[in-house]
């Protein structure tokens, strides 16, 4: 039984170490604009039958759990605090939704990037240099551009006072955005659990709006993260103590056999 306790305690320590690693990553990105905090989801592992004999000489079959495991890791896409910058290249999504961008291999990824600016060819790209799938291109003689809350992109050309519309930005939404797979560089990929992207106009059907001249701060909550860290440390210590007790029982059992 003590051998089982050692193995069970080991699974608990491993799972809590994963939780501490996730919290550490959240702390490291507390000043990363648009960053979304992580959530670790645990599940119990398999059970095995345990047969006991009671006073009536009847066998009772019970079950004994054999530990815990990390079932999944998800992102908390709650809104981060808005910050005003007055920089026209800063575009914050206020509410639900993602920019759909095109990767080098032609596949799509999704971003909450706070920057949309023209690349060398005039196409709007995120701060990571990923082109919007809307393929919005600004004319070469553009001297200024505006993006409305509903995603309409208008430009002011050289020697012209009137604005000219050059395209419309759509936002993507998902049935289960928390199940998106983080790729790094602020990008997310679809998964079987997230569902496919549904594109629509900002401000429509539950999607957020676009705010030019603003950025979205990280949504990491310092107080909440400290509470999570304290709980994870306590759980790790308890599992370590259980492993120590199981080891002590093994030592005492071995001494009795001599």
C-alpha cells in the first residue's frame, strides 16, 4: 500500500509543478500587452479494485484512486484593461473576437494583436508581421488611415482631403475559445474542441469592436495568481509529505521483516 502511496504522491507533485510553471509564465507576461492567462485543468487517473474481507466473511470490492494528472491547459480570454496610446497603429479589440492572419504555409492563425500597420507592400499586418486574411492593402500614396469600430478601413491619400474606403476587417469567434492551442508570438490555432472560426463584422453577433489608438493590457490578475500559487505550493508540500510518510512506512516494514 505504501508503494501505491509513493506513486500517487508523485503524480500529485508532478501535476502541481505544472500548475506552478503555468503561474510563473503568467507572472512573466504580466506586462505583455494582450496576453491571456493560463488555466490548468486536472483529472483523476484510473482506479483499481481493492478487495477487503469484513467481519461477516463477505468480500467487498472497493476502488482505490491512483493519483491525478494534467488533463488540459486552457486560456482565459477575459478582457484586459484598455490603455489609450493615441498611436493610430494600435488597434485593441474591445470584447470577444480575434484577428484572422495568414501564416507562411497558407494556413490561418488567430491573434489579439494590439497593432495593425502596413508592411512594405502596403498590406495590414500584426505586430508579429502576420498579414490579415482580409488582405487589406493601402495605396502607395497613403498618408493616414483610419479603422472604425466596425472594422472599415479608410485612407487619406496625398493631396486629398476626403477619406476613401479600402476594405473591411472581420473578426473571428469560436464556440469554445478557451480550447484554442497557443502557438506563441501571440498566435492561436484551432483545435477539435475549439471548433472552426466564424467570421463576422465587429460589433455583430457577440463580437467586440475595434478601438484605434488603444491597446489591451494583459489580463493577469496579480491577487488571483498569488492565491493560485499559494494553493499549488501547499498541495505540492502535502504530496511531498505523503511521499515521506509512505517511505517511512516502507522502512519500518523492512525492519520488521529482518
